[in-house]
C-alpha cells in the first residue's frame, strides 16, 4: 500500500514529526529561506496528500480549487483568518487548527506587555545600552502600578479568561469585558462584568485585546477610540494586528492621548525596522511571540499531526475548524 505524504512549509517541533513517523506517513519539510510564496506552496501540495501550514499565505479560493485533492490541511496555529474556510469546505477539504494549547502562553505574553509598558522597562533598558544610566531624580522615569486597576478585555474567551484569572488573583484587578456573548463562568469565578464597548473604553486602566479578526473587529481601535480611553490607560494587543489602526495608534501615543501600548501583533508582519513605534518611550513591540515556548509549540505540533493522521485515515479531525465538511 502506498504511503501517504504530507507537505510541511516550515520546520515544526520534532514531536509532530515523530507522530507522523509512527503513523507511517511520509513528509517533506521546507527548510530553506525565504518562506514559500503561494504558487510554490501549491506546487508542493500538488505532489502530496496533505498539508501542514505554519503561517502560509494565500490559502484562498483559488488555492483550494487547485489543491482540492488534499485530504486535510492542518494549521500550525489557532487563528485561521488567513484561510478561506468556506472555499475549503466547498472543495471538501477539512481544516484543522490547534485550539486551547496556547492559552496560558499568550496570556502570559499579554501580561508581560502590560508590565513592560507600565514600568517603561524596555525604554529604560535601552538607556543603559546608550550609557545613559546615571544618577536619577525621584521624579524621573516613573512607571505606573497595575495592582488594583481595572482591566478591560475585548474578547473574553479562553485566552482572555486566562489573563483575567492571573490579573484578578495575583494583582487584585477588577475585570470588565466586552463580548458578543456573556461569559458566566468568568463572572462567577472572577467577578467579571459585561459592559458595552463605550463603557470599556471609558472605565479601563488597561485594555487587552483577545478577539478574532473579523469584518466587525477590523480597525476597531483607532484614534477616536483611544481618545475615549483614560490618558493613563495602556492598550495591549496580542490578537491580530488588524484590530488596531497603526498610524492612529502612533498619533495617540505621540499626543499622549493614552499612557502607552504593548503589541505582540502588527500589520504587516514583520514590522518595518524603521517603524516609529520601536523607538517610542511609551510603546513596546514583540515579534509575535504569544505561543513561543517549547511546551506550547510542541503541543501545537502534536495537534497538527493528529489532525493530519485523522484526515488521511478519512476520519473526523480531532480539532476541526470546518466540521460541516464531514457531512458532505
């Protein structure tokens, strides 16, 4: 019996490869630079039965039309906003992702951004590198406390709830949130309060974004929204760069409309190295490290491999994005 073959567009943790080996599945891993463009990825996929995509661009309707033979596409990510799910479903291609495994790691990244911005830690570190660490005045280079402050969360799902739990239990922070639906579990456990978007803007000392990128959330944070926040507020985004309007965020920071901003996501990615955000005293930017721990990436590779193994057996994926495809 001919062995099934999966194409992997980036190097993934060994755990995922070992599971494929144990299942008797061959694989091709693209290890070169630069990353593959859409047309190159299509050429590789045409010679394989399945595809593990680690951030591959161009998974649009034409991609799935040309690659309708694929038995499964496993995303090495939770997010799938870059994938035309309806087109994949129309072509009968199951899509899997890696839910839940990066909740804590991403929440910790949001917390790290909050603390780094609040205490101007990265800016002050740069001062040391420039030889500017000297005797300081008692009123110089001051940060702000986060303990006891109000944390507003946009998108109180699993990641947002994990962050809320850390902040409420360790720092005594008050939790308010804006969601499409009520999170009764978080309300009971953490005393979280569902509020309107306008209330969240006005009441929060820190706003942390954990919503998916949709037509509704695209660009939802612009200059007008920043003006409605407290001048002492911190804006944190670990979700998707498209949720905030970068030029308007820069303006708000330059004009001291808000205290500061911490970003793990930008638009585009990677960010241009001469972006003014990288030199601002009140801004911190990470290179999308929300899931960047050994433990989390291993779990993501495991989920991706399990989706591939099930898909190549013709079985329902353990972590499906489009479960409706199995009724076709």
